[in-house]
C-alpha cells in the first residue's frame, strides 16, 4: 500500500509539495516514486538561489535501477536543499515525506498550489496508472 499523506499537494510527475510558513514550500518525491525507483544511491540537487519555473527539471534521483529527473511543481527561487539527503540519499526511501525532502522553494505565486492534486486525487491517479 502506497503512503499518500493528507495535507500535501501532488504532481503527475510524483513530487509532493508541503506549504510552509510564508511563501516557502518543501518538495520531495512520493512514496510511489521511491518504490518504483528502488534503492536510491544519489540525489543531484539544484543550486540555492536558482530561479525556476513550474515543470522545470530541478535535479535527478539515481537509484540502482534508473536515473529520474524531479521537477519544480511551482515557479520560484530555490532557498534550501536538504544536505542530509546529499549525505544519506537512502532517506528518500525510508522517509520520503519527512527527512527525505529534497528542496525548498520560495514560490512566486502561491495560488499555483491550487493547480496541484490533493491526496485523494493523487491516489486515484496512481491507481489508474497501475491498472
């Protein structure tokens, strides 16, 4: 059973977004994505200060099976990367919604969050994709 926490937003590219205080969001890859990738061995992080637009590649996640890009679900500026994941990429497997977050972005337009999927919508999306 895939873990899809309530209170987060989700993308069709299997990223999750957690709205933080102010205009900052945290982004990671979903439990479904990390299961599909398998054991993660490396995460390529974006530069802090980099300006991104929605759907732009931020970096990549490398596992023993594949390399997959992860994308900015919202436009804005990278304000933090999770250095703990750089040192321990397996955190994306063991705690994708907690210590396994990847990047924080100060969003340019917070209303873009409304275009992302709820937990229920993402659950349906994953179920349909697996049929």
